[in-house]
């Protein structure tokens, strides 16, 4: 995200974690380190290409750490960085709000 002009901190947050998948990926990784295929299985509807792109962007934004193992077959694991973990409170607040909203509109 470097180099993009922003007007407020909320906009910064939305630029980093906005979109359909990033918050859901972070939510999955809050449970611990995961392999690519495991993430794809748990995120119903995400394509291989989209997951790969989102993880690369999140790695560039320092939210996700990619760990490559020098093995055959190759093994790659993803985990949240300390910066990624710092979003935990925000995600829990979003979860709580979503539950309340769901009950309210029923």
C-alpha cells in the first residue's frame, strides 16, 4: 500500500483489509498457521488465483508471514504477523456486530 495518498485512518484500514476475502483469510489465520490448500478448503468459493493474490498482497502489507519449507513436495505455510494479529479485536467486534445485526433484521 505504500505510495497511495489517504485522507483518514479508516480509509487506510479499508485499503489494507478491504474486499471480500482478506478479513475472512485473517479470521481463518487467527486459529493458527495454515497451508494454502487448507485455507482454500475453509474459504468456500475462493479460487486458487484469488487466494494466491490476496495472500501476496497481505504479505506485502506485512499482515501475513509466508514460510517456505525446503522439502519435496514443496510445503508453504501462512500465519499472521504481529501486525495481522493486531486486527483480532477489530474482527471480534465485527463478529459481534454482525450477530446483533442479524438478530435485529430478522
